[in-house]
C-alpha cells in the first residue's frame, strides 16, 4: 500500500489500447502539452511519481510493449529493432506525428532503435539507466522481491513492499527479454549511433546496482549530441528514488535541448 496521504503513482492516468502489427497494445496516458512517449524496462510497465510529475507539463503516454504485463505471450517479435518498429507504428496509430521519447533500462535500447528508425519524428530522447550498453556478462535483476528491491532502488526501505510478480507473467517476460535484449555490446547499434543527431539525455543514478553508471560515458563518446547526467543518491529506478530530481532535469532538457542547465532551482539534483 502507498503511504497515508500519498496518492498511488499513476492514479491520474487513464488506460487505452491501440492496434499495431497485429498486437493489441495497452497504454496509460495523462497530461497535456507536447507528447512524451515512454517505453518501460524489463519488468514491464510501472507508473512512478516521475510519470505523475512529468504529466504536469507533457502529454505522457506510457506503453506496455507486446508480451509484457497481461498481454498475450509475444513469440513473433524477433529483434529489438522489430519491437521498436512496432512501437513506432503504435505511436503513429494514435495520430502523433512528432514526439519526445523516453526509454527506461531495457526500453532504453528499444528507444534508441526507434529514434534511429524515425529520427525525423523524435524531437528529443531521454534514456533512464539504459541497458543498451552493458558490462560483459550482465544479467537482468532477478530473485525474491526483497532482492529485486535491493538491486533496483537506492533506499528500498523507504518504499512500500514490492508485491511478488505473477509467476506466469514473470516466466513469459523473462523468455521475451532473453530473446530480444541482444549482446552486451551491439556493434550494429553502436555503429549507427554515431549518425544520430537527435538531442539525447542519458541519466544514471550514482548508486545503480544493475548497470554501472560509468556505462553512461560510452553513450557520450558514441553519440554526437548526447548529454550525461548522474543523479545523486538514486539507484537503477531513478524516477522512483528521486522523482523531483528526475523530473526537473528531464523537463528542462525536453524544453531546451542543448541549452538545458542542470538546475534552474537551488534544489534537487544534489540535495
């Protein structure tokens, strides 16, 4: 349960569905303004306080990608590029021409492929603890809810207990992620990133226990218009650990692209 007096994250979002490539794709949306498309991590769609704060400035659409959550098992999608193509069609079916794009962890790699496929449509790209570039042998977090919490969050003791996932959903999702995630270093993807001019913000928490924050420097080396920010006292799930800091830097970047500054208010990136 959520702490007394605090609304459940995502309570203001409404559910919708869109058909693309033969998939019925669920999404949650809230807010007005420029569209901000979000692609989730390997654990599936989880709305956070960061989504709520961003929806005050943007029209946030958080997709549940085919094969995740309660959607049917996805045995058709063969690669991350193909998954990205499906998500691009889903956005198009919603009547959205140009948009900001945000990808979290596993969804960060999907978002990179989508930005490469539709560079003319993606206004700006935000990668939250992206899993497109990983140390050799890195594995997605797994284990008991308590072990997962210790990997994902800087301060799991501050959060409500994580509910155990549905075993059937977990098994289905793990197979899909294992098939699609690709190599730790994807030479084809990295070669193409050198030509991606889209303004890009890469965010890592300073205490990420899933992907070493130092991986962020590789994105900056590979991409010509990449900006790297480390969020103090945040783990892998930055938008849950530090939602105000996350929102401040993301919103500022989406507003001003290369002209963004780390903080226009004397607060939240470093407390």
